């Protein structure tokens, strides 16, 4: 079965501390993985996709097929990083890009 | 470009009434996805549509729910005879649908409350 697991519902860190939001997946095939972020009172927006291997707002995420993980990391958290973070997996075929979502992790960065 | 527009933002319906949720995709986007987020749950895929076609409705409840994306106008998610369990946030996303590994653009959602 296709599934995305985010084990932490809430993660609280201090400003300047490293942060890692965990994401594990279950998928038979080559997965396409994404991180989406939702800041307070804003819409969901794409943060990262594994295929791009990019760093956005200091965040990176590496796909580890052996551990079936796609953890989101940032070396020094900022207060403006406080938001809801969702890991998602693309489970459709062809042009069908329907996503399977984790339950999300609420990140709180304290001053 | 106004982005993906969903309306209404909030919708209150009594049990048994109909709910109509609208989604106008971004300009140039011809693919629309609907997701539902029940309280304390993650987003769940409902339906994927292209203009005038339902491509994947594997996440739609078998009864009372329907979706369309006409040639002209917004995509509509329609829920007939609403029940309390339909109370949720409904999100729409659109994409250009060119098959690349893109992430799509979300609307702000419609929060449906059934009383």
C-alpha cells in the first residue's frame, strides 16, 4: 500500500537550532516526493521536490531509498520557519499527479 | 495571475442540503485536483479532472459526491444531501499537466460546516 508517515505531530525547537522533520514512505516503484508548507493563514505551497535536489529557504531533503525516507532538514531554524509541513508522494500514473499525504508536522521555532 | 481561486471560503449547510464548491484554476492550467481534509486528518485525494473529463475519481465517495470541470467556467465539487461527516476543508489544486515532475498550485480551500 502507498503511504506517507510523518511520526511527529509537533516539533518545537529554539531559533538557531538544527531541525529535522521526518518523513517515511511506502511505495512500490520509483517515488516522487515533495514537501509542502503552510504558513499561518496562507495556502499550501510547494517547498521542495526531490527531483530538483534544490535548497529552498535553507531547507534540504534527500531521498533515501534504502530507508524509504525523505526527511526535511535545516541547519539553523528561524522563527519565520514556524508552520505546518506536509510530506507528500506522487502516486499516479502518466500525467496523473495525485498526491498521498502525511498527517503533517507543526514546527514551532521559539525565540 | 490570481492563482487558484476557491469559493466560497466558508460554507455552512444544514443536513440534507446541497453544497457546491467552486475552483477556478490558474490561467493556463487545464488539470484540477480536489482534496479533502477531515478534522485531525491529512489531506486525502478525491478526484482528478481535465477539461470535460474525469480522469481519476478513485477517492470520491460512491454516493452523493460528484465533480465536473466544464469547457468554460470553474470546476465544481458537488455534495448532495450533506451529512455532519462531510464537514471538512476542501482544497483544489491546478497544474499545467505536462507530465513533468512539478508541484501544483493550491487554492485557499473551502471550509464546509454541516449543522
